[in-house]
């Protein structure tokens, strides 16, 4: 029925994705979505979506949208952290030092810090292979991280050691919040090796 626009990271962090961290399932999203609200939010000028729904061919439309939306949350957590850490000037300075001397490594303890990660995960609706509408969705995750230590080598983060995280997340359809979750005291266990290092210094 539809394709999903997503922002994917190639790195893996202990095999966990945003979807796994937030424990979000399609049934959670459909509690506050229905055909009427989705059609109202859809960016469509042709009226084909409205006609399709009016013909009664959309009994599981919200379920399908929710499935695609959950698939869009399969960003690896490493990608989430990478976006936050790349903004820290001091961290980039240390990364540059390890890049300039390929034989050097560095352990960097990060101060407690906050960051926000946002994903535009619009769902495109296709009828007979033709796009007839796009339904805007966005995920916002606000995190507070403490006790984190990074191991740097050649300008990249290779390992993440220990730490805890609190986060609040919400999914919006247009301007309407359709799902929220708050997590406290999430452990970032032991020592996590990144399948693909996170580059901090270009």
C-alpha cells in the first residue's frame, strides 16, 4: 500500500533500535488513529484517497499505516547518539587528535548531557502503484544521558562504555500527538562495540 520515508544508520549498538528501546507496537499507535483522522492529515489534492476510503476498501488502513510507521523507527541507537555527539566541540577536538595520530587512542568521559533526536517518517499512500497522498508523521525523542565513556580511535567512536539514559518520546501525525512514552534509568550496559565506528571529525 505505502512506502515509508526513514532515516537509517548503518551502525549497530548492541543490536538495539529505537523501536526496541521505546517498545512501540502498531497496536499502540492505532489507539489514537482512524481513517477520518488520517485522511484529514493527509497531503492530497486528488481526492482519490477519500474516494477509496468512502468505497469501504480501507477497513485496515490505520493498521497498515501503523505497521509502516513502526518500520520507520528501526534506526539504530548508534545513529541517534552520533547526531548528538557530532555537535560537541570538545569531543570533536579529541577525535581530531586521534585522527592526526593513527596510533593513538583516547578514553573520554562525557559530562551529563541532554539531546533531542527527530525523525520525519511520513507515510506515502499508493493506490495501484501511484502515490495519491502523503501522511506526515514525526518522532521526537528527548534524552538525558549520564555516566557515559567513549573510546576514540582514528577520529571515531569505537566503543561506548556504561552509562544511563532517561528519555521521553512522542509521535505526531501532523500536529496531533498519537503516542507518548517516558523511560527512566535505561542502562547502557557494560561495553558496547560499534559494528561501524561513528565518525566525529571530518
